[in-house]
C-alpha cells in the first residue's frame, strides 16, 4: 500500500465509524478543534493525520488506534476485535467470527470481509 492509499483507507474507516455513531463531519471537527474543511480532507484521505490527531480521533470515535488500520495490509488484525467495538457481542456473532478467524487463507478472509462491507453500503 502506498502512503496516499493508507490515508484514503484510514479516512474510510473514520467515515464508517462516524456514520455508525450518527455524527456529522461538523460534530467531529468541533470535538477535534479543527475546521470542518480540514476534517473533510482527513476523511477523504486528501491530507494525512499526525499521530496526535489520530489519537484524538480515536478518542472522539471511541475506538482503539488499530481500528483505523484494520485490514489495511496483511489482515493480521481480527475482525472480531473491531466488530465487538461496534456491536456489543450480539448473540451468535462470536461463533461466526471465531469461525471466520479460523479460515487460514487471508485472501479468502479479505474477500468475505469485502463482501460484507459492500452489503453494509446498501442499508
């Protein structure tokens, strides 16, 4: 992944979490003490964030730092860790995620995760 690809990936993770929480770009920008326009640039991946701003973003969105990098590279972070943050251990989901994490082929796990993400966009 190239630097700009990472910025876009992180921006997409920010957008996903922000919309899940029902926050507007303006809400988050105010909490970060930045302009709305600057937040848009972070979320679109047009601008990179320094480590301090990324830490602040994680605090505002209520996620650990690794949330922003989940599956950005080789997919070593488990979906279960990030899924539980947003869904509070829904009944039966833990078993499904355990099975998912046992799939040995990372490319297969990535394809499944991509499929699920694409389905989420249709809600």
